[in-house]
C-alpha cells in the first residue's frame, strides 16, 4: 500500500506544474507565438491546396471556364503567399525565441532561399495565365493548347519539389540545428 505522503507530494507537484503552465500560457509572448504558429500552418495548408488545385485544373480541358478558374486560383495563391510571408516575418520578430535564433541560423536562410525559389518559379505560370486571359478576352477562340497546359504543369512541379524542402528546414531550425 502506498503511503499518504508521496501522494500528497505528487498532488502538490501537479498543482505547481499546472499553475506554472497557466502562467506560461497567460504570458502574452507565448499566446502570440501560438496564434502566429496557427496562422503560419493554416496559410501553408491554403497555399499547398491552391497549388494542387492549379495542378488539377491544368490537367483539364483548356477552355474558357478552366482559364477563369485558373486565374482565380492563381490570384488566391499569390494572396496566400503574401499572408504566409507576413505571418512568417511576424514569427521571426515577435516569436517566443527572438529574431536572433533564426537570423543567425543558415538553415533559416536556406528555408528563405527555397521559398524565394518557389516565388520566382511561380512568376512564369502567373504571367502566362495573365497573357492567356488577355488573349482570350480579345478573341474568344484564342485558347491555350493542351501542351501549353502541360508545360505550365512542369513549373508547378518544380515549385512543389522546392516546397517539399521547406518543412525539413523548418523542423531543423525550430530545434536549433544549424546554430553554431
Ligand atoms: C517568409 C516566409 C517564412 C518565414 C519568415 C517563416 C518563419 C518561420 C518561423 C520563425 C518559424 C518558427 C520556428 C520555431 O518554432 O522556432 C517557422 C516554423 C515553421 N515553418 Fe515557416 N516561415 C516561412 C515560410 C514557410 C513556408 C513556405 C513553409 C512551408 C512548408 C513553412 C513551414 C514551417 C513549418 C512546418 C514550421 C514549424 C516547424 C516546427 O516547429 O517543427 N514556413 N517558420
């Protein structure tokens, strides 16, 4: 049979641990960190969903409806990327670990480089979709061909490959790998 003393001690320790957790959660810094983290992950899911949506649309018939949907998806993709950049920068500045934790880590800069790479590659599909849209509005029969769509899918594939490296860098840098 267990003695009462260790049980009381365990209870006291549990209360202390609970109150410490509350103190930590009540601190503005940690709540900001949690909220920014939620926003960061949500923006990533939205961005990836839109990339997949564009990929699926580019596998369809290159007609007027698909062009309109692609234009909307690409606009939303751009907006989601802007939100992600904004939230990411806020995480660096207002996150619980302080900005030096990231800015002094080469893995953070590799992550930024990969993200910049995704952004640069995504310029090609955006420009092409705008050109196709303009041409189609000027002349309703002017539509891209199936091979035009296939060529654009290749750019999306490059974006997806670059994108896949980002969570690897994120997981490493978040745990301090890369810091001297
Ligand atoms: C300008 C763009 C971005 C900036 C400045 C940025 C910055 C940050 C920061 C400061 C953290 C916090 C790490 C920690 O907990 O200490 C983080 C986490 C994370 N980021 Fe980003 N990020 C950006 C874009 C992205 C993108 C595009 C992805 C796409 C997958 C991504 C994926 C992640 C993931 C998965 C985590 C969580 C890592 C973990 O806790 O294991 N980030 N990011």
